[in-house]
């Protein structure tokens, strides 16, 4: 699979889903009691790591792969 196809069919949808999940998690964190938000903090951290990986990979493919 070419890098452009990989970014179009895998990374971009994953990035969009991840951003949507982050928005949902933020809304859940606002509504939930503080003593139950520990797992949501771990989920939010994992979402940030996935989003960071996707954005770095998309930037790499966009600028360095010809």
C-alpha cells in the first residue's frame, strides 16, 4: 500500500475518530463526579497519544513522502 493511500484510508479516519472521542471524553469528564474520573484521565491520555502519533505520521507523509 502506498503512503498516500495509507494516510487517506487509515490515518485520516483514525485521526477524525480520535478527535471525536476526545470531545466526547471531555463532555463526560465535565458531567462525572471527580472520584470516578481516574479512568477517564487514562482514556484521555491514550487518546492524546494516538492523536499525536496520527498527526506526526500525517505530517511526515505529507511533507517527506513523494
